C-alpha cells in the first residue's frame, strides 16, 4: 500500500529535523535547552505534555506555585512561553534537536 500524503509530510519533516541535527550547527533554541539543568528540562517537558501548570506539578510531585515560579523564570531564559501554540511548537522542535544532538 502507498504511504498517505499526511504520513509522507510527517516523514519529510522528521528527515529535515534529523538533517538539521546532523549539520553540526546547533539551533539557538536547542542550545538554550542544553544550558538548562535536567530538572528544568523535566519541568518544561511536564508543562508541555500536561498542558497545565497544576497537572505538571502533580506529575512532578511539586507545589503548583513553585512550578509556576520556575516556569516564569524559564520563559525569561528561553525567550518564549512553551504553553502558547507557537511556543509549544518551538519547544517541541528544540527538544527534538537537543535529543538528537547528544
């Protein structure tokens, strides 16, 4: 059977991401993630996956106000909010590039 157009588009995007990761040039968003400690990346992953600070806090076993305070600081470091639609896309791409780079 043939590959659907949507599946083909996803494959092409994944190939572009992998190619970019192998180019040796680190994307600035991926570099920003690399500079963060693992707990900060874990917090960002939880917020992005759970789509809510409270749900992320439960997942992480932390108080929601602590997660919110750290998220606010991380937004300042990253230069975008990973909860917004555009910021979410940026974060997911940066996370993939970061994962592929090391």
